[in-house]
C-alpha cells in the first residue's frame, strides 16, 4: 500500500497549474506546424517521464552525487568548446549521432541542487552570509556563467546569473555585500559592454533605437491585431501568412494574443503569476528546510525571469535574447528542464519529514501500514 503521508503532502495543485500551459501550447503549435506538433508530443511524454523519475530520486541523501553531477555539467560546458557543434552561429551543443545535448540546460539544475546542498550544510546566520560563504556560493554560479557566456549564449548566461544570485538574495546575504557588488557593477559596466559580441551590441542598439527591429515590429502588430477577444485560426493572418517570425517559440505569446486577444493575454500572464507565487510559497513551509527553500526560490525566479523577459521582448521592452516562454514555447530542452525541477520540488515536498529524510522514496511509497506499526 502507498504511504498516505506521501499523498497528503504531494502538491496536486502544481501539476494542475502546469496542464493548461501544455494543452494550449500544443494546440497553437499544431495550428501552425504539424511536424513540430509531432516532435512536441515526444517532448511532452519525455518531460512527463522526467518528472516521474525526478520525483522518485532520493535527493536528500545524494550529497556526493549532487557535487559530481555539477562538475560533470562543467566538464560538458568545457567540451562544447572542443567537440561542440555550431547552430545559428553559436557553439552550444554536443552531438552524439542524431542526438544533441545542450549542457547549459542541465547545469541550471546542477547549480540549484548544489546551492541547496551547500546552504543546507552551512545555514546563513541571522545577519546573512558573510564574504567567505558568499564567495564560495558565487563561484558555483560564476563558473558556468562565464562558460555559457563565451559560447556565446547571453540569454542563458543571464538566466544563470539572475536565478543564482536572486536565490542567494532571498535566502540571506549581508546587505553590505550587495551594496559593494552594485558599486562594482556600475564601475565596470563600460568594460562589460565592450566585451559583448557585435550581434549582442546590435540587439541592445535595436532595443534602444526609436524604431524596433523587424521581428519586434511584426510581434507588436500581431498582438494588436488580436483586439480584445482574439481571432479564429483562419483570420490570424499575421501568423498563418508567416509575417510573425518564430511564431511557435520565441514569439509564441504574440501568436497567442492574436488568437485569444487582450483578455487571453492577461489571463495567461495571471496564470503564470499564480504559478510563480504558488511555487515561491513552498519556501515558507519550513524555515529550516534549506533544500526546499532553495529549490522553490530558484524555480520561482526562473519562471519569473523567463516570463518577464520573453513577453517584454515581444512588445519591445527588452532586447531579443532567445529566451522561451516556459512550458509554452516549442522545444524540448527548456520544457524537460522545468519538468525535472518540478519533479524534484514535489519530492522535497512529499518526503520532507523526518520519517523520510533518510529513506528511499520508492520504499517509503510502497511501505504497508502493518510494516510501519512494526
């Protein structure tokens, strides 16, 4: 029999909030590209399998494995420079026959797990982390950040930076460190800008220019054409006639707005906000459970950053950096990464009490009531 405590503490609302994103995304992708829809079906099933596997991983007793996993991801990021393949001018993938791996995706999971492990073993004092612990935690973030930035992949590198240091901010770091860090960034900003690639500088120029780039112009037109209530598939000319570029991935929010209008767009943003707040609320369950706090804070920040940047770039309020809309844009890498993170979060929730801290989730799940009494 299944231990009832596992079912009680499993958060059923989380998958219920995820399902609408997946279903509507699947519908939109199917309307524009049947071939992509077939691949998306595979990604959905792989993501579901990844969620289930992640849920049963006894993450609380795999301290050494987490450290090994992190450094394997770092090695993979280094191998990108040696044996990586180029796509669209960037060297970000490692190919194994017909299979391609983008190491910058699993490294997000590795960073979150390693931060959770270190914070669990070294809880912050009341006044927040001092310079020594902050330096150690920062190294875990900055090593993959630099390697990803050099690929070049500015969008993913910024995600790593924002989520990593944002999590430390929520967990607790002395305010004097943040003040000093902000001063250093302001002083070094000209050097940071000078180190950017020409195409990255062009994106910034396009963003601050009076006239947005062609992609953004078409995205704004697409959003506006949806009106208040949206259009039928046949009337969605901006997307169906291919005026809107990358309609199923980077600019899928624009296509969604064309189909479902302003009200639909507001409802989608509200659903993302509710999901983000719901995930962040798990960090308040137990102030001493730093693994759960770190995981929930990091996932909430990841959702927030992806949603804000993706929607902002579709309406000309942020540079186009190729960040997908989470659980919504076409593609497998980001979707599977989020499903793994959600599975790990559910594991930390369902097995968070003393009776399961040092237990294998599969054994706890299948333990019979009579066996527990014994």
